[in-house]
């Protein structure tokens, strides 16, 4: 113990006075986001490169968890992972059998599943120098990321997103978690992965509905950060609606880079404040998911939420008139329906249930209500109140028009 510290402690002990000793340190986070194809081909080095991030030279042990939806579309995937590990046995070793996990939001609603996966990791003997590799959609990545972050207080985690939504948004972020107490993502951590691997081969076999759902996040981030990207989405809308490979690949990459940029330079990567621009449209989306009993995909609910908040921005005098029609037209050209019966659900008191999503959103963030709206295409603004009468008008604007 240094003399200065010793003298300070002796002074406090003798005087009985209260003192604060400031502990200060910083941690730099950095991880690669790869864009590749056929990551489990024998000659693809990306997974090994990912495992070399900050690791020792010893052979790396890895536990693999795969979304069952992925194995339905790619039944040969477990065998290919085994072959890849065997081909590189000098550098990597499977910690245990490859585990398949039920995908979709239901996997985040089962607390016993998270505990079972934690027990598996303990039984495999993984430690903080091991790796947990999650292959799947956003829900499975959220679940397995939470399991990795909470076992041994943090096992290195590699994400392999397999949906448009996960590759261009949630998979490149730093959040993970599960649903609890009736609320989405109530339990979780901010735990950056060691690496993210976006493999375009998974998008090839993705069902069309899931390809489309992920495009909503591209529209969202374009609206708040990149007007030129929004114009490009308008230009390519028909090709994207048909899931053409080249524009879809570009959408995923540009959207992912915009999300990465926001997280890195936005000043609040762990969301200590109240503002969350990347959650534009999400206060309604989260509530609609729950009201629809998760019949709505996350991206489908986001499309509705984005259209709703865009219309509100016009009604509130923040966004110039016709901006809402432009957004609505793009979402509909991409194939989204901007109405669901959950939009019209009312409680026994006659109040529209969707509006309760505002307070639930505030509670999840803490602090004052902060909602991101639009001041222009590509420009956002935060507000702290929303007029319920204008919200009712905005919701009614979403209702299908005659002949639609």
C-alpha cells in the first residue's frame, strides 16, 4: 500500500469523517463484423480469425448452438460444422455436442431454457477462454448471448446471424436478453461479442417472410440517419420485394454499417441515457408484438411502428407534409401490411391498448419518456411527450383504405 493511501486511510479512521475515494478506469471494446459466404467451408478462415481475437495460442474450445429453424432449411449444417472443426483440429475443438435451440420469440419466453443452456455450458467444462457460437435469428442470438454473458460472468461469444433482421441490426449490436415478467427484454446484459459473422448463404435459404421483415430496420435507420439510403431503397423497392440477391446484400451491409456507426459514435452504447434513436418506431412495435401474441414478426411490427411515428411527426408539425405518404408507399411496395387487428384492441375502460406501449417503453428505459421522431427524411429529433389525440389520428391513418 502506498504511503499516500495509507496516510489518507489513517486520517479517515481517526477522524470518523466520510470520504469518497474515486475508482476510475475505462475499457475499450472492439470487435470485427465479417461479411462472408459459406463460413463453414474448409477453406474459409473467418471463424478461426474470429476465435483469435484476443485469445491465447492454445487450441480454442467452442460450444455451438443452432436455431432449429436454420437446421430445417439447412439440415446438413451440423455435419458441416463437425467437418470444419475436424479440418482445423489443431486450432479448435468442440466443447460438446452441437445443441439445437427452438427459435422465434418463444425461446426468450422460457426461463427454464436459459438455465438449461447454462447447465450445458457448465457440463461441457467451458471457461472464459472458451467460445460460445450462436447460429440463428435474433431471438436465439439474444438468448444464447445472455447465457454466455451470465455463465462464469462472461464467456466469449461469437454471433452468426442467419436472418436479414439479425445481420443488419440486432446481431451487430451489444445487447442480449430474454423476456420476463410479461415484458420484452426485461432481463439481460450489455455484452459485446468477440465477433459477428454475416454469412450470405444463410439468407439464400431464409423464408421470404423473414427476408422482408428485416427490411423494416433498413427503412428505420435510413429515416433517422441517411436520406440517400432511403432514396436508394425507394429506387430498389421492387427488386427488394422480389428478394433479388444483389440489392438485398447491399441493404444488409449498409444497414449494418449504419447501426454500427450509431452504436460507436452515438455516445451511449450501453444506453445509460434516455434517448435511443435506433428504437424509432419501436415503442409501438414492442407493444404490437405482445398484443398479437407474437403472431407479428418483430420487423413486421417495426414497419407499423415506423409508419405510425412518421405520420405522428407530420401531425405534430415536425416533418413536412407528404413525408408520411412517402414512407407508407415504400413500406407497402416492399410488401408490408401496415395494419393488424392488434392496432384496434381496446381495454375494458375503452382505451386503446397500443397506447400503453408508451409508458412501458419509458419504464424500460427509465427516466423521462424519450421518443425519436422525424424532422426530415434522414433526420431525427427527440421529444418527451406525445399527444394521445394525435396518436389516435395517426393510428387511424394506418387503417386499410377503401379498396386496399
